[in-house]
C-alpha cells in the first residue's frame, strides 16, 4: 500500500527549466512515475528532444522566459488543454551571473532576481489561481508545488549575492504560500540542492574551485541530477501528503547543523 503512494499518475506537473540538467532529470523522473509534464524552457530545441524522449502523450512543451508572467498562465493553459488540468509545479529554472558585490552590475543583479524569485512567484501564482478556481467551483483544488532553492540562500556564497538573495526569497515565498493555501489542500515546499553535475555548475566543479567545494561536502562527491530529482518527486506525491512549508536539503551533508 505504501508503495502505491509514491506514484505521480494523478499529477499534471509544470516543470520550468526542463530542457537540460536537473530540469530534464525532473521531467523524466515525473514521467517515469506516471505523471504528465508541461515542460518550460528557453531552449525550444532542447524541449523538442525532451518531448520526443518522453512521448507526446506524456509531455507538452512551451518555450519562453519564466520571468514573463504571461508565460506562466500559458503553461497552465497548455496543461489544461493537453491533460484536462494542472495540479503540480516545480519551479526549477535558473541562471547565474557571478561577480563580487562591488563589481556586480544592475543588469546581472536584476536578471537573477527576475528568473529565480519573480519567475517562481509568477508560476506559483498562475497555478494557485487555477487550483483555487477549481476549489471554489466545487472541484478538487488540491495540489503540490516544489520551489527549488539553494544552500546559497541559507549560508551565503561569495560572488553570488544576487543568487543567494533570490534563493532566500524563494524560501520566504514558499512559507507564505504554504500558510495561505494549506486550507485548500495546496502544499508548498522547497528543495535545496548542493553542487550537482550539470552544465550550470561547470565553473564550480572545475580545477580552480573543485578541492575547496568538495572538502566541505561530507559525502565527498558531487550530486547527480537523478539523485536530486527523486526527493522532488516524493514531495510532489501523496506520500508527502502531510508535508508543507518545509525545506529539504539534498547536498551530501553540506549544511549539516544549519
């Protein structure tokens, strides 16, 4: 009976940043567990490859910038058209613009805030409106949202004040939404990843920083995309039906004691 809870057959999930890396692993894991995916990414070619891999019956795609609130509503609409509704979301899209505080441009600050914090809000808001509308019409308004945060938002990272501030904001966004929507059965949680082997972390994993970062990870290695996708699927599923407003760190022990 417990095994049957860890299924996503009853989930239609918007996944942002789904074209590569963690996002692609997330979309694949969701589909493998029976879920259906609305995959969102800037890269239309990557999305086409994902849809071909998952199958058109399991995946629809939408190309665009998550910082655009119109795109968020379009993603919900795409899920309704393809699957009859949407009841879950993973806010995963990300970007980094690294610079020391005194050297960071206004554009680099704003772009990271726009993608990570504003983008997460727009997609959360769009799905929430859809679910609340269903609930007020007498239907099932329950759902699950997982916002991807980061250790940078909890302990700080040199050269990434924009990223750390955005991810700390995502934690606050999550807690507020979890409190506001709990009565409707909408659960909202965060997962914070450590350094995962993806194109976005190539600089950190390079020779210059490798030993510094690895020495702070008790498990002594980088994470893999599949390893961080599985905990997200747990939070999306009914196996986590009594979990909301929480943060789960998936980082090899990097934040032990925090």
